[in-house]
C-alpha cells in the first residue's frame, strides 16, 4: 500500500492494523473464554452425575473436560490457534456422537447438541464450521437411520428424530448466516481501518509519506542508528520559485508540479530511504545507514534528476529546480537540532543562487551542478 514510500516504512512497521492478527487474537480469546466455560459446565455435570450414580456419563464428561482444559492451556502458552480450534471441533463432534448413542438422561442428551453449532461457527469460521456441521449431521443420520450400526444405541421415536433434525438444521442455518455476516463485516471494517490508517500516514496529493509519518520514522531511524552505531542523515529540499508557478499558471499547475517533483525525487533514492512531503513545496529525505558524504551523493543525484525532468502543462513545458540542505544526525544531538542544521544549509543554498546542494557541516555550499 505504501509502494510510493519505498520499502523503508514497511520495514519500520508503519501499519499498526493487521486484519489477520486481529482475527488470530479474537480466536485466542474465544478459545480461552469458551474453553473455560466448557470445562466448568462439564465438571459440574460430572459432579451431578456422580451424586446420581450415573458413572457412564462421568466417563464421557471428565475426559472431555480434561481435553478441553489441555487445549486451553496449550493455546495460552503457545498461541497455536489452529490446533486449538480443530481440537475443539473434533471434541464437540465426538461428544455429540456419544450423546447420540447414549441418549443422555431419558433421551435428553440430544438437547446439549444445540449449543455446539453457534460455538463451532464462531470459533471455526464459516467454511470450517460448515465442514464440522456436515460431519455432525452425518453422525446424527447414521445413528438415527443406519440399520447396521455396530453399537446398540438409545431408541428414538420417528417423530422425535424428525423434529430434532429439523430444529438442528434450523440452528445450523441461523449460526451459519450469522457467522457469514460477521466475517463480511469484520473484513470490511478491517479493510476500512487499514485504508484510514494509510490515509493518516500518506500525503494525498503526492502519495509520499506525510509529515506525521515522517516524524514517526525520524524517531525510528534515529533509534536504529543509535542501537546499531550506524550513521543517519537527513535532507531538506525546497522547490525553487514555486510561488511564481502557482501565480502564473494556477494552483492546478502547482499541484501537478508537486506530483511531478515527488515522482522525480523518488527516482533518486534507495529502497531503504524515505521521502516525505514536509509541508507546502518542501520535502524531507531520510537516509538510514548513510553518512554525510553518502547523503550528499544522493542529494546531488536528486537535484540532477529534478533539473533535467520536464513537465508539460497545457502548451507550456515547465522545468523546475530545487535547493537542498544536508545534515548528518550526530549521536549527541536531537532530531530537532539536526533538522535545524539541515534547514540552515537549505537557506544557504538558496542565498547562493538556488539549484544546489549545501551541507550543514561545510562552510561553502556544494554546487550540485558539479556533481
């Protein structure tokens, strides 16, 4: 999305919103929340069955609670959500099969199956939820109507079977439609949030990083330079006589000129560098892992490209030049101090005749035309 910035912002992590990360975090929360509730319910049922001397049901609920608890703890420790949601899906299908075969208490075990579709769809998503629901329905049909079922199971009346199948199908359909709608809304909101974040960091006219993004990346590149003991330089440049272009040809021509300058200046920087529209007709270049001499070379290349590029506005062929101020950020100075030195070098370049590159640490400006 920030291809016009180069690759540096992506490496610096300019996008805080990651839809996939949000979805993974949601699934982890679901597993922990519903898993904890499931363990509590299963253990409560186990205690009730113990006092009712229903040992057969305890053999179902206690192992299931142990499996769910193990999955919850594993997910909390490792964050492996794929294993967790598939384990939950298979556990629920298996528990449903046990309830189908045993019938629960007086054939009421089937009623617990109604709570599974909403959770499975919410945890698994629409497509995988359909798979597990299809698997569950196959198990139900097999127990109800397969004549060669190898295990003796609870005998349900024909009317009970029909009503259960119709009601279960209704619950599955409602759960599926709700999950499909939720996923569509989630994707739309995540995409919208990402677009809004891009707009908050991108200059709308030129497609470059805006001042807000530039300030963030200044701090990031500065920290990296201090941590790795590498140089870091900045370049401030200003389009020469830009006000005259606006006054003579109009603001539309001025906007076209700014876009033209942004496209031209981008051609002179490396992938790890960042070009920022700093304000008005002023641009800022950030050059990580670059000392003053290296930044001067890049600035002179940018100046040369700008001077030799042409912009056609109507029947007019316009040429533009820029003045450049270059400074290396010293280890013991602030970002503001370095920018101030680069700004002083920029004004010195303008005073010396414009269309040139001036270094903050040089007593005389470096004439870009000689580069």
